[in-house]
């Protein structure tokens, strides 16, 4: 975790920002959760914990964390973006229910192999990818 703080502090410094108490609390909250969360969820959780932080600061910090590769934004449709921390987590993809909003994470070596084959056949080097499958779960 110290490496994450150091890397985040370096990123802030490069952007002319400091590692404040609010940003430290935000980083702690992001890495403490193992669920998908919105910027508003994070803001509410921080305020409930007694931290005074603006929603604008939350959005800026999340943007920096995404840029650094610590957090991934997940567009779940209807203009809604959820986040999850990726540092120390294996790559996975998502199945998203359009009715109830449930997100199921999954891994498939077959899908990964097919993507690699497609990239190779087009002489393309993959640096990142994201697979989201939208539909309706059994509760819909």
C-alpha cells in the first residue's frame, strides 16, 4: 500500500497538487472497498466518516487514479460510471444487468485467447481492453 501512496503522491506532484488529508482519506476509502462505487457513493461514504471533501475533489482524484491505473472506470450505461480499484487484482470482465444493475465479474481464458488471436492476426499489440456484456439477469 505504501507504493500506492508514493505513486499517488508523485502523480499529484506532477499535476501541481498535494497529498492532503482529504485525498489520503479518499485513497484509503477506495482501497478499503471491494465493491463497484460511484463518485457520489465515495463522497457520501467520506462525509459519513467525518471527512469534509468536495465532490469536485472526489472526481478529480478519481480521474488521477484512473490515469495512474489504480482504478478503472466502468460505464454501466445510462450515463452512469462506477469505479473499482485494480491495483493487485487480476484482470476480469463484467456482465451488467440493465434491469437491476447487478454487476457480475468473470474471467475466461477462452475469451482472452480469442482476443490475443484477433490482435495477432491484425498485427496489433494490446495494451488494455475491457469487455462488458449487457443484458438481463434471471431476476428480471
